[in-house]
């Protein structure tokens, strides 16, 4: 197993990505494995980059080679295959959340994806990255442990399967060997009478868990025939509470039994005091959320749920693995400029960028499109949100070189060619939905996207969509009001 080296440095400046690296974009899984084997610990894989680019900006990781696997074919999608649900490692959290198979048969996993800190992170972060970062606070991991997920790892010696529990070693450390990549997450089809749920407690909606729990149980009449409980953020990895599980299995479900299981679980976990919570609070909260998660899973187990259809996810590159040559990798050397093409607000732009240049800086400093704002630089405020190929993206966490060939829409592009403001911009003015205006471009880009997907959102849906966008002065009431004024009442009636 390769050991992860974390370099401790104070963050210098989150506006820019100071360190230099060679950028590699392999065209196939086979080439990605060859590159990883070749460069070993000097390389880091990047999928969505929501962890990687933050670690690099904070100078906690300093890879010499960044291998962007985000565009590899065949590793994205959710489908039943050979009687199991197969989730490609590059599947975005938002796509997992919205997959009908997951909503019906693996509801705890859909809950966990919905609980993710921000819409922008859900749209870019992958399930593979959430597992491979090795964090005990990763939201998808408790449900994956509770469902006993199996992980497919591809490496120089072929493919091997490990259970998710074997995969988690300790904080920041997973059981990937040299040259290995996670390619898919596989879940057994749940037996009839299965229900599941996930509960997360965090400081604010847009935050990592203080504590989280997933329950998967099988209901037979009034009896709990089987049960698995997995807890996040209360130990060095996600933990099962086996004594609490044993206490539940074979018993008649009741609120008292669920409370008893919560008390047992609070003794089994091994929490610590840290910046997000205290060990004492975590133990207390586990008693309550274990009760709640069991009650919801029990109710869901009683509902008639649909079953996903059998389908094969294309794995076009699987057969071509290990042919031994690197032919289809884009290679951009550190410190030198490489040509990219972007269509920004409908205009084609050719630019030369270094591998460590960020899209936000290119937009603001090269193209003088200063509408997108620099706030935190680490994905937490949403001020830099643009649309990339039609989806919101945090431009402070996008390498410009990785966006080559994309269409970018910034707040400047919302105006019509005659200079007329977009109706949403007019609504923000009419409802006084800004004071200093710093967050406004990000708010507009997010709500424009929401209204295109959901023309008549509820207040809760607007607030959920905007949970990754921070406003420091206006408050959210007038922003929500402005968005609601643009909702289509006819769509709501349908
Ligand atoms: C503002 C913000 C809010 C966040 N909120 C949450 C939250 O609420 N809940 C939560 O759980 N997480 C949260 N995260 C963390 C992060 O977004 C998720 O863990 C996300 O799923 C990571 O996926 P990614 O594709 O971006 O990973 P990357 O950053 O690309 O990679 C993460 C790690 O996994 C490795 N890796 C990625 N894919 C593979 C693969 N297929 N094979 C081998 N190694 C791989 C990379 O080398 C790296 O070490 C948040 C992050 C930010 C910046
Ligand atoms: S500047 Fe990008 S999220 Fe804050
Ligand atoms: S209007 Fe000032 S930060 Fe939102």
C-alpha cells in the first residue's frame, strides 16, 4: 500500500495556485494506470478536483504530476449490471442523488448525496473522490458501508474487488496500491422489505458532518430481520455499531428499541474533540439520530418501492487496458504555456495558459470579465460561480487547462446583445436582493440554472440550491423573494 505524504504548510494565498506541476490528461484507463505506475507518489489523481485543488492551494499536497482522470470514458453512470448496481467512480454526487435506482432502492445513499454541502460541489465532486479522500466525514461512505458496497480497483495487475470496509484504513489513507484507480462501486440488489435512511448533523447546512449515520434494515412483518448501522465522523474511519445491530435483529420494531440501540451505539463509537464538535456532544447526538434514522428506515421498508432496470454501463476502455503505450495523453509541462480554446459568453477565445492557472483568474485578469468574484478561493462561498457547459461550476476550483473546449457563461453573458438585463437581474433590483453586490453574480448564475431545471421552485428548493452561496450583508429573504418572482406559475400547476 502506498503511504500518502501530507506536507504541512500554512496557506499562502488561495487566490492563485502557487505550485507548479505537469498536467496529464490520459485518454484511457489503461494510460491512466501506466502514468500512475510510472510516477508513483510524485503524481496525484484528480477527478472533480474539489478536494485536490483545495489541498494544493492550502499547500497540503504538492504533486509534481496531476493526472486528470475526470474525462476518462466509461467510468460515469449508474445502472444495474449482472444483478448488481454499478456506480462508475466518476459519477457526480448530483447524478447519484438523482438516479431513480438510488432513490428507490438505496435511499440512504440518495439522502447522503442531498446532504452534501453545496449544489456546486454536488455537480462536480465524484463518488470515487468522496471514497478515495479517506475522510471519516465523507457523506456517501456511511450508506456505502451499511449497504456493504464492493469496490472495483484497476491497476497494473488487473482488477480486484475489495469491500468498502477493507478499503478504509485511517484518516486520509485508503487501500489503493501503486498504480491503482477506483473504477466502480457495486451494490447488491436489496432483498424485499429493505428500507434505508441517512441523517447528518453539521454546524450549518453547507458543512462537513459533525456526526452522520446510515441505517439499512430488512422488515419482516413487525420484526427487524436484519440491520446494518454505519456512523461517520465519530472515529478514524466510518464505523459499524455491531452491538447495536445485534440488539435490533430479530426484535419487534419500536421507538424504545431504537432508543436502546442509540445508547448502545454511543458506547461503540470512538469520537474525538475537534474544530467541528466535541466527543461528548457526538456521543449524545448519536443516541438521538440512531433512533431517528431507524424510524425512517423502518417506515421506508414498509413502502412498496420500485426496482431499477437491468442495463449495461459502457466500459469501452476496459478491453484496451494494459497494452503498454502512452499515446492518447495530453501532456502539459509545468511553467510553460499551452493553447486552450474557450467559448465565453458566446465568443470564441484562444488563450495560452500554464497548467496551474485557474479559470477564475483567466476570466478576471486575462479576459477582464470581473463579474465573477474572488471570495474564499476554496469552494466555500460561491462568489466565483460561472456556468461551464451549462452547469454551475466554481471557477476558483477549475484548472483553465482542464476547461479547454468548454462553453463558459459568466454574469456578463446574462445581458442581451442590446444591453438589456435578464429578467432575473431585474428581479434582484426590484426586490433589493443585494447590498454590496459581491455575492450577486454567483447568486444569479446559480438561480438561473435552478430556474432552467425547475421553472417553479419552492422556497425550500431555492434555499437548498443556494446553500453553497454566502451573502454577508443582504440576507437571503429578499434573494429568495426575487427568485420566486421569476418562477413560472403555470409550471407549478402542471
Ligand atoms: C466547499 C466544499 C464543500 C464540501 N462539502 C462536502 C460535503 O458536504 N460532504 C462530503 O462528503 N464532502 C464534501 N466536500 C469534499 C469533496 O467535495 C468530496 O469529497 C468530493 O466527493 C470529492 O470528489 P472529487 O471528484 O472532487 O475528488 P478529487 O478532489 O478529484 O479527489 C479526491 C481524492 O481522491 C483521489 N481520487 C479521486 N478519484 C479517484 C479514483 N477514481 N481512483 C483513485 N483515486 C481517486 C484523488 O487522488 C484525491 O486524493 C466538500 C468540499 C468543498 C471544497
Ligand atoms: S471564491 Fe470560489 S467558492 Fe469562494
Ligand atoms: S450583497 Fe453583499 S455579500 Fe451578498
